[in-house]
């Protein structure tokens, strides 16, 4: 029998300090809940949630530079911390957006922020996790928060429908994911990623058991990333969920799952395993083509963005497949670009909407240039960035992806990426053209006044898209020195 | 070494493991059959009966694998929770003598035959192992309560804490989605339960 002391892992204060952002989020979720119990005030809970995200962001500065293994299931390295930064800043923006969106709700709107903090906590756990246990618990924390965030406006039938769809499918894929973990554990006897990496480097070729397990994990992860054979929930959930929640699903949920998948892929040295590369290439091809082709048919902005997000995750997968450090760097850059842009897109939908009326049909944005030039400019910049037009951050991101793909001789995927991007350009520009339509007074409901907080957030996002598009070196250098100097 | 009526003393550890393997396959077959029965029943209450059997057989598989504590948890949490569900169904539909009649119709003696046979098979398999106590002979690594507790609160302490937060999120969600409230649209209009 082992001595309890010998396995106690919290021996140093540094261990706690190195996961400070996680602890701050966890603490604030309880604090906000307690404050709600004594004094219900939506403004107060918004401020507290925003404080949680800001404090957690600041605390990243105090986490140590060398990677620290915490309690052996989390690894606090710069790679994870960078994504935590991304998650926390997205969380801050979503908090601001949710305030104006939910303001009109009659009762119990404060809990939204508790769940938002807990969901982001799940994301941060995923970003740091180095073990199947933390992988699964982080994913479940994220999923359960998403169910609640989707159905939060429970008077709207769309929300409930979307939540049920997501609940059933996410439940099934969690089971599939667990089965995959069990198979890999059966094949390797390890649950930690480093242990699995050790097994893979020693084995001559992977056993069927291991490949099958990894395939099932791809299914579970692919569902969360909405890659093509597992994407069916995406448009309905994006459309039905309240706009801030859609922003949450599109940014925090997807980014954190991409991080954990990159970690796992690097651990099993996926770029060297032919089976895995073939499967992922097929998924990437289907995602890019199907996402862009189906987006052509959409008349609803949220559905259109849903299909475009399927395509974008397909693009990211190209760099993931490339593997190695250059692949991880391209993934990081593209994710920053994607999260920034999509946050802006859903930010615009949520500042003009509220809990019982959402302006998400493309028709609603007709002749926006003549009614609200600033908002229309912001939306145009965001759509152009999604399309990957030069001078926006989306272009630089795509350049990174293409560069990585060519460097690793993934010609088939690179060509698919280029062709599908051209198809994609069409539907983004169509929305912009709609905004330039001359004013027609009939059946256009005017948007409400744009809230100050949301307006500032959108302004910053739009400015960053152009700034990083014009001077990409700032972001690229930051990523390189922060993360990959010691990766 | 203990003597046993079912497995003779002379058997080597390998032979005992073989016997356990056979028992494992029998139990697995019960698990598969009962789960198929769960998804093919038209009536929810009948399906629940088979679901209990399915959980019991999975608990038994855990027991054979040397995890008696997890086996006990499986019975208490899953099979126990199903019983509670059962009671809820009966409680919620208990609206008068007509429903009483209806409920009696759900649980005719014939319904119990299938689950009883499967449970009996499980009982025999369980008794066979229990009377032989093979762990001592085969060196099967037993994971008891103490081991589970130690690994939960040292190695996986962080995971346990996170699970607490996960449950908190779930409870807040259940509270938000489940709460009912009376909505009065206008005082002259009819009061409606929303």
C-alpha cells in the first residue's frame, strides 16, 4: 500500500500559483452565486463576472514560465496559458454582450454569468489538460454549461429545441469519447498524454485497439469542433441559442477543444501515423467543401456563420494534420484570428438583438449602410476577415495555414483550401452587398440603440482585426516568443 | 486454501481464472440481452425492469475484475436511482382508481419472468465466485474502498474538485430550467399557469 504523503502533489505553493487563472475563475463562480443569494442585481453580477475574467487574465502574468505539472493531470505551460488568455478575453467580451442581451429578461438573469464563468473554467481546464481525466471533466463542464446557456431564454421555443438537440448529441458523443479513451487505456495502460507518447514512440506500429480508440476520440472531438460527419447540430444550435451563447460555442468551446486535440495529436505523433492522417485529411476535405457549399444556401446570418465555422475548423485541421511546431504555431495564429472575427460577428448580432427578438435574418441587415454606417463597416470588416481578404487578420491566418500545408507537402488539402475559400468569398460578399442595398422603408424593423459596452467591444475587435491584418508581425512575434521558444 | 463445493481444491490458479472467464462471458451475455430488452420494450416501466438487471450485471462484471467498491456503487447509484425513477412514475400518475387499475396492468406476473430469469443467472454466477474467494489464489489486484479514496483525494484531487463545480453548474441549470412560476398577464384577464 502506498503512503498517502508520497502521492500528494500539492506540495508547493508554486503549483497553485501556476494554475491561478483556473482558481480565480472557480472562486468567482462561487462568489457570484453567493452574491446572487443575498442581493440580486444584474449590473452587479455583470461587473463581478467581468472582474473575474480581468483578474484571471492579470494572474496569467504570475504563472511561472517553465511548464509545471500540477497534480499530474494539468500541465501549466505557455501554450496552454496563451489559449487561456484567449478564452478569458472572449469570456470578458461575452459577459459584456450578454448584459445588454438579457437585460429585458424578467427573472433570474444573474445566473447566466455564473454558468458563463463555469463554462470558461471548463475551457481553461481543457487548455491545460494533459490527462484523460482532466480532458473528460473539462469537456463535461463545458458541455453542461453550454446546455444551460443555450436554453437560458427558456420562453423561446428555438432555444429549448436547440438545447435538446445539443444535449442528446453531446451526451452520445461523450459516451463515444469515453469508449475511445478506454480503448487507448486498454492498448497502452496509460491515461496521461506523456505516458501515451512514450508508448507510441516505443511501439513499431500502432495496434488496432489504439487506432480504433483514437478514431473514437476524433469522433468526440470532431463533434465539439463541428467537423463534417459530426456537424449536423451546428446550424440549428447556432440559430436557436441566444446570440451571446452562440458566441460562446463558436469561440471558447471550439478553441479549447482544438487545443486539447493538438496536444493529443502531438503526443501520439499523429503526423507519422498514416491511418490517422488519412482519416483527418478526409474530415478536413469534407468540412471545407461541405461547409462552404452549404453556406451558399443560407438566408439567416447565424446559420450562415454556422456553416462558415464548419469550413473554418476544416481549415484549422489542415495545420493540425501538419503537426510539429510549425503546425501548432499556424493553428494558434489562425485560432486567434478566427476567435477575434467570429466574436465580432456574433457580437453584432447580439448588440442589435435582445432576448425575445433576434435580428439574424440577412434581410434584417438590408441597407444597413444607410442607416448605421459604423455598424455596417464593422460587419463588413468582420465578413471580409472571415473570407480572408488582405489587410484583415483572416488573410494572414490563411497565409499561415497555406504556408504550413505547403511546407509539409499536403497539396491535396492546400488546393481544397484555396478552392473552398473562393466559394466562401461569394456568400460573405453577398451579405455585404445586401447592406449596400438602397433604403426601402417597408417591413424593415429598426434596430434598437446599440449599448455602450457592446459598442466599445465591437470597436476594439474591429480595430484589432485591421491592426493585426496590417502589422501581423506584432501578433506573430508575440506568439513565437511567448509560446514556442520553449515548446 | 479454502475448500469449496463448486470448484475443487485441486484446481490451479489458471484453472480458476478460466472459470472466472466463463462466468464473465455469461454475465456479459446477460448484460447484452437485458440491454437489448431495454431498448425493444414498448412500455417504459417494463424497460426499467430490464435496465435494473443490466446495471446489476455490469456491477457483477466490475466485481469479477476486482473492483468490489465500484460494483457496490454501480448497484447503489444506478440500480437505486432507477428504482427511485420507478417510484416517481407511479407517484406522478397516481390520479385515482382508474390509474390504479392501469398501473396494476403494467406489472402483471408475466412481466417479471424475463428479468427474474436473468437475475437468477446473475445470482448463480455471483454465488459461485463468492463461495470460492478466488482473489487469494489468483493474485487478482483488488481495488477496495481505501485505494479508491486515496487515489481520489491525492492523485485526482483536482479532478474531484472540478467535478464539484460541474455538479454546481448542473444544479443551477436544473433550478433555472425547472422552476415554474405563475404569470399574470393582466389583472382583468384570466390568471394562467405558465
